[in-house]
């Protein structure tokens, strides 16, 4: 079946059997390799993308579900200002995810910050638990998300300041 959607701002169209997974189309057909096929069981978070702005495990949805949607992978998200907040937040915490979990961690952090610019500890813990990794520190990931939230608030406050009314000297 034909599946047409917007991928990282570009129109794409592919032929896909009904059983083909979105992660396979993204990696094998469309050659974007930063979203990883890990467990393929909805548990590790490595295949995370945004589908119509919602966090989506691309190993859990057939490719045809993307028809007439907008999909953003980590490659596209990296081009945004929102990514810059997360990149700086992680760096400030000395946290550098590996290539397997990076898409999941960055996009999960983005979803956390969209839901609440001042995330609670339990929101951060829940987000951290959605990525399965035994090779890096969960607390450092949480510090990275907390720092990213701080970066996001500061940037948004600066933007508000730029667009706010100026009081002219009398
Ligand atoms: S590969 Fe999709 S959740 Fe693990
Ligand atoms: S899987 Fe990426 S840091 Fe552990």
C-alpha cells in the first residue's frame, strides 16, 4: 500500500506491505539511521519518533499508520531550537547518551518539557524509566533533563522579554 507523509519537513511516499513497521521504513527505506531498532517490543525506547507531535515507538506501529501524518525523527529534531536546550542541558550534567538510546532520550526529554516546563521529580523519574539502558547513570540523565528544563525556561523568558512592551523614557 502507498504511504505518504511529511518526514522532517519533506514530503515522502513509500510502498509498504501492511505488516511493515514504521521503524523499518524509516531506517531501511528512507535511510535515516539514528532511530534504532532495539528490542522491537516496545520496551527500550530506542526507536522513538514524534508522530503528529506525539512520542511514538516506531517499532510498535505499522508504517501505514504514518499516512497523512507528520513524522519527526531525531535527525529533524536536531535542527530545532528546542533541541539546543536539551543538548545544553545534557552537556551541563556531563551526560552523553550513546547512539542507541540517544533518539529516545532526547525526544522523551522534549515530551517532558512540552508537558511541563518545570517537571516534577516523579515526572523525571517516569521519563527516565521509559528508556532501558544499563550502561549509563539514570541520575545523570535526570540531571540532564532538569538542566534542559532550566535552559528552556530561560530561553522562553528571554523571548518574552524581546517581544514584550518597552517603556520609552519620558
Ligand atoms: S525498539 Fe522500539 S521500544 Fe525497543
Ligand atoms: S544504551 Fe545508550 S547509554 Fe546505555
